[in-house]
C-alpha cells in the first residue's frame, strides 16, 4: 500500500457490508414489528441502534486515528481513505436516524389508530 | 423510568407548556402531501443554521494565494499542488483534512439543496391549493415569496464562498450581469459597484458575501420565518381543496392534539430528513470543484448553481437587456397573485385557471433549468444590442500609441 | 375628560414613536454609509463602463501599476491592478502592428458580456482574447490606419467606410455587446505604466 498512514482496523469494504447488513435487517425487522406491536418494535430498534452506535464509534475511532496520524494528508490516497471512512460513518448515522424515524412515525400511526383526544 | 416521566410531566406543568403543546391541529394536513414541504424547508433551515455555525468557525474568507492538493473526489490523483485562494484552501481543509469535516460540509450542501427543492415544491403546492384565499393567507403568501427569494439568494452566496473556479465565475457574473439592468434609468450595475467597491472579486467583496451569507440574510430569514410560523400557529393551515362545503368543514373540524400526535410525526420527519441527507452524503458526495486564482487561464464552460440555472439559461438565450429583470417580474407576479385570484371557491375544480397558471409558472423555472443542463447555447449568438464605443473608451492610449522598437 | 386623556395619550404615543423611528433611522445612516463607497458613486460612467484614474501623472505612478517591456517580450502578462477596495484584472502585452512595429497595450480582462475573465490569445504577441464562458472573441485591431468594420464596403469606397480605431479589442464573434474595456498605458523608460482604467 502506498499509504503514508497505516489503518489499524477493519477495511472500508468490510465495514460497509457490515453496516449495510445491520441497517437492512434492522429496518426490515423494525418495520415488520411495527405492524405487530409497537413496544417490541421500539425495543428492537433500540437494540439495532446500540449495534449501529458501536459501529459508529468504531468508525469514528478509525477516522480520528487516521486524521491525527503524523504525515496525514501528504498523499491523495490518505485523503481518499479518510473520505471513504467518513462516508461509511455518514451511512451508519443515516441508518440510525432512519430507525428512529420509523419508530417515531410508527408511534404517530398508532396514535391515529387509537383515536382522537386520547392523551 | 417512572421518575423521568414524573419530571417530564412536572416540566410541562410548571412551565405552562401543556396549554401550548396540546393545542388542537387539524388532522387532514398531516395526511396530504401538499402540506408537507413547508415543514421540510423550515427544518432544513435549522439544519443549515447549525452546520453553518460549525463551518463558519473553520472557514477563512480571502483571496490571498495559497497552495492546495487536488480534489480527490474529482478523480484527480496527481501528486501535484495547485494554486488556490485562501477561501478554497480553508474549505479544502474542512472537507478533506478535518475528521468528520467532510460529513459536516456534505450535510450543509445536501440540506441546502433539499431546502431549495422543498421551497419550490411548497410554493407550487400552495399555489395549487390557493392557500392565500383564507383569512391571513395573503400575508403568509407574501412572506413565503420573500423567503423563497432569500433562500435562492443564500444558495448563490454559499456557492460563491469556497471560491472554486465555478464560484468565482458565479461571482463575476453576479457582479457584472446587473450592468444590463437599467430599466427605469436606475443603474443597478453602478449601485453594485458602489456597495461592493469592485467589479472583480476582491477580499472586500468576498468578506461582504461572507457576512451576507452567515449573518444578514439568515437573520432576515429567521425573522420572516418566525412571523410565518406564528401566522400558521394562530391562523391555521389552508383548508383542503374540496368543493363540498360540508365535507370541507368536517375535515377542518377533525382535530388532534399537537402533542404528542403531530409532535411525533414532526420528530419522525426531521429524523427521516436527516437520514436521507446522510444517505446522500454516503452515496453521492459532492466534490469541491477545482481551484482557480486570478491570472490563470480559465477552461471553457461555466456551471452556475442549479437553483439559478433557469435564470442563467434565459439571460443567455434572450437579449440580456430584456431578460435580466425576469426574476423581478416573476417575483412581482407571485406577489400580486393573491390580489388577482380572489373570486370563486377554493377547490381545484373551481380554480383550474389558476392551477394552469401555477403549472406554467413552475414550468418556466423547470424548463430553463433542464435546458441549461442539456443544451450548450450556440456560440455565435449575436445580441440585439451592440454598443459602439467611441475610440476614447476602446483604445488603450490617450494620445497616439507609442511604439517600442527593437 | 376621558376623551382628552385619550387624545393626550395618543399624541404622546405619536411623539415617542416618531422619535424612536427617527433615531433608528439616524443610526442606520452611518452603518449603511460606511459601507457605500462614495468615490465609486462619483465615478462617471458611460458606454457601460466606469473610468478609474490609477495615477494622474506617469512620473509618480507606483511600480505596481507597471510592467517592464523586456518581460512583455516573453508574452502577455497578467497584473491585478489594485486601487482602494477595487481590483482590476489587466493583461499587458505587445501588439505587433501591420507596419512591423511593436506597441504595448493593456486591457481589462472582464468580459463585456457577463464578466468572466477572458483568456489572451496569440502566444508571444497579443492578438486578441477569447472568453471561456460563452465564447466571445475579441480581436485587437493591428492596423495603424484602422480596421474596416465591413471589408467589402471598404474595398469599394476606401475613404468613406467605417473603421475601427487602431488597438481596439473589438468583438468578432459571440454575445459580447461591446469591445473589451481598455486600460490606458504610457511608456516611460523601459516600463509600461497603466494610468487610467475602464471597468
Ligand atoms: S461572459 Fe464572456 S461571453 Fe459571456
């Protein structure tokens, strides 16, 4: 590798696949459970959020290590790597927010079903 | 958990938030897509304000000469170093050399695009609904038109700030285009010169644009947006476009409390919006374009920011002495719409003429935008007006030219 | 009694209101005034250009407004002429005239169409400019007797046809409405000085 800075950790490709898998499984199961029971959907969402948060922390760690390494930025390849990991971090955040949005909108749907003026 | 809920209840009660939060809102407006875009635009504004604050801390405006490596997203992989302005270098630093700075800038860009798109969609939706026909709707419509103009202005100002080649061409065209604007004997070009002090980009000009972009325009937007939200809070939303009076009344009367019903929906919307923005960041990040400093050769082609592409297309195609004021007429027309469209009901069947006008209005903008991206305007375009200049204004000598012989 | 009171209160309101408005108005004057460049307002503008005097006299013209002729022999040179808050992008160059002599000249490189920076053409000598944005071509007239606007007409009646003056950078194609704005130069010693610019 021509990199001036070595990356300690999972490669970007692996990380992308892991994120995508967790996000898709999470989204499908939360969406499915919303039709059954909102409480269980929320718990599942929370679980997947925790997994994604761990992934996000892991990726951010790599990003910080990369950017604070001495000599970072001396080659374009470094910058490309930094951008790749940041894009993965954005993807993880996106999945987290999506799950939260699902739960929130699911809650609204349920309130609507329950009828007006409940609270 | 119980204690937390108790605390929350206590806060609601002691701060008298219950009265506000539980005010009833009509239900139909959360189900009809024509009522969604205003929220999206307003949320985008707040996302932009927060990311903009962080970006403003890291950005330095200026034209002084610096060096920068190439933009990796543009496919440059050279080891070369380019000349760039200080503005460009600082944006480069934010985007490529700061941890998470890339995400920050991408969120800012994508939410700006989302805000403009939502603003246009919102304008179109309210035009079709004729929402200015209700009591207080005219005032809200006026505020909306002003906000739309400011939003597009913000997009252009923000596009200029990194001072990449496209940004510099945009500011150059912005500074010089208004020379054509001389409709009523008011020399707008001269006014631009007297306020900005130059018709070529300088430190002073870029500082002015920076201040406008981060302080003045957002402040005006915030005030107008506050007025608008207040108007909607107390005046309600536009009635649904149904002809049957009875059905309409029923739809209006079916309410739900703002909290927790609508509140949950709005939180969901905000989260979904942020999620989409971040997905776009991950999938299709926007590159920082190539740098340029004064004196360098300019490669052919100019790409204005897409929110003003339609305008650019029309001034390019039609004689600029005529077309330079097109946006002013579009805005003026939008402002007087509530005065023209007064009679008749509010349903779409009764207002079909105005629905067509709304479609034409949006089509003017959409057509120009698409054309601008698709068609390369013919180079041998001769304007209707050629100014023939007396020699004094054309020749680089006051007297007879002096030869320098070898 | 109550009527009088009401009236008095209204008068008071008007007084307070108008004095607040007046003082706010007075406050904004310096704010706006300091930003507006009075000098630029006073500049006279004609033919869609504004005259900017860089130096009244060549003898005390600063070096930054000048280029050595020996440097121009290598090819056209870009100089950013700065005056106050104003910047004028200029290209200096030598024009090879039809009579074989070399004439230094300078032009404001802001395109007269929409204002993009134009690129000089001609290699070592300056022959014209081309605009990258919408392809306006500017050709520098290199005939000391002027260049015919319409060559056919000039072939028939050589003395009556319209001619463009020597060294005008006139439009030969594209959407630009007028010729490039010139920068008035004076040769002094071995340097070319820019003394007056049109923006
Ligand atoms: S700006 Fe030069 S041709 Fe349009």
